[in-house]
C-alpha cells in the first residue's frame, strides 16, 4: 500500500498522443509532494493542461500544509 495519494482531478496527457501522463501525489504520512511524468522523461502539454497541472500542485501544497501543520496548543 502506498502512502501517496494521487490527485483524482488531474488528467494531463502528452499532446502528441503517445500516452505520457502527469501525476501529482501527496505523501499522507509526511506531506511530501511527488510530481511524476509517467512513461517518459518529458511531456508536451497545452496551455490548458499546464493550468490543470498548476491547480493540482496548489491542491497538493494545501494538503501537505494540513498534514505538516501541528495543531496549536492553547
């Protein structure tokens, strides 16, 4: 079982149609964020796909902060 949780809203694929895709995942144990380009070492994407990727990274950053932020002691 992986400690990483992938962003279910991200669906970015290479514009050349070769099946390459991007994955953004957050480690639920320590908040680390993993950006993976699957099946190759690069991906060519449209401007809309780049926006979608940026949104996924922002969501992962927010999730990471919620994992790593300790509750305040009052």
